[in-house]
């Protein structure tokens, strides 16, 4: 097994001519030939079942597989019976390995790039390789799939019509507060990555800079066994993640736009629907409820039917 910190000899890129198959439901499946290009392959952020069939075909069929840490990627490859040898490409060796991967593309080979988890190039050094390939005139192909920022956004319950992914906040308090101030008035939901030992300090800073009543969601261990979405105001979340609480796991912090109203409680929605239905037909009641709450009319219409049926 190649370690995550590859030696000079280990960074010699040799196209893989081994078995081009992957395992699916205990059955070996032949991977179709992969055309020459740089493939940016999204991989699971936790649950290894969150892999697409196309991603498996690319990982099994590519001539060269580059990854952030070979030990992490090997776990995924072993799960699906993929024998392709992974080569380490990370921020510490990018200057050396990047040109060699470009040489493989120039030789007409297919190169697949994965990060430790999620979609490559999002907050990782893969951006540089993608830029090199584009500048050299090679085809770059995204193979979409899992993404921690998007998983957090859709699970948070916060507005998703406009959002901004802002990566990691600075570790120093003043720099962190300055960065938060930059985004304070942006009319979009903001998504940050954060470490478990800094989430308390970050929330305290967010209360001061963005306001105690602004709604947010701390998304922890996405798609994993102990997945958690903790929603509330910044003040409530800051009180929960105080210095005394031990926090573990990877965290995505999602903060609502300025003046974004918290989503209404289900009981309040039901009460509103029944009040409107007393004087309006079902369709009209759903339309008016959608106007008042901002919730989808289709969902409100279905809910009102269930309420009328006593379910």
C-alpha cells in the first residue's frame, strides 16, 4: 500500500494496466474504457454507499488514479473491489506530482482525481491540477456526487435559493471576525467548514458580528452513524456549544441570510391550514398558506388533504 506521504520514487506515475473491474452487489462488473481526460470524481463524505455507478466505472477504468491520501482512498477501492493503484497528490507534493499527471494526459491517458471525501477542487489542492489541465488544453470532466456543503445546505432547512460557500474561517479571533463581517450583509445563506474544537469560538464570534437572532444550523458527521443537525439562533447554538461541551466529528456551519425568518413550526402550519380551510376551498387555502409561510404550495395542499382525512 502506498502511504499518504509518497516518496520521490512513489511519485513516478505509471498507467495502470491491471484488471478493469469493480464489485457491485458481490458481482464483478467490467468497467468500460475511459476516454483520455482529467476526471474530477466525487466520493462519499461518510457513508461508502453514497457512490455513483459512473464514479465506480471511472475509478476502476482510469489509467491513473490520483488522490489526497492513498490510505483513505484505498478503503473505498477495497469496498468495491477496485485494484487500480492510487498515487498521492496533495498540497505537499503538488508541485512535483502535478506536472507528471499532466504528462500522463499528454500521453493520451485518462487521469482520475479524488479528494479524501466529497467533490474534488472544493477547498482542496485539486484546484491547481484542474487549472494546469485547462491551461494545457486538456479535457476536464466533473463526475458529480457527494458534497458536504450541499448536504448541509439541504438538511439545514435554511433558504437555498442563493448561497455562498466560504470554506474555512481563519483560526485567529480577529481575522475570523473580520471574515464574518465581510459576509454579514450578503443576501444569501453562508456555508462554512469548521473544526470541532473551534465551533464554540466561531459561534460566539458570529453572535457578536452577525447578531444573536440570526438563524443557523450546525451540521455534524454528515451521512455518518452519528449525523446531527442542530438548528436554532446563533445565540442558542453558541450557548449549546460552549467551552465545556466536548464536540467530535467534522462540522459544516450554515448561517441564514440577514433577516431570514425561521421556518414555521409544523403545528403552526397545520393550525393555519385548518383556519384558512374554514372559509376557503382546499386549493385556495393551500395557496394562501404558501403566501404566508413561504412553503411550497404543493406540500401544503397535500398536508391539508391529510388533515381533512384525519391522518
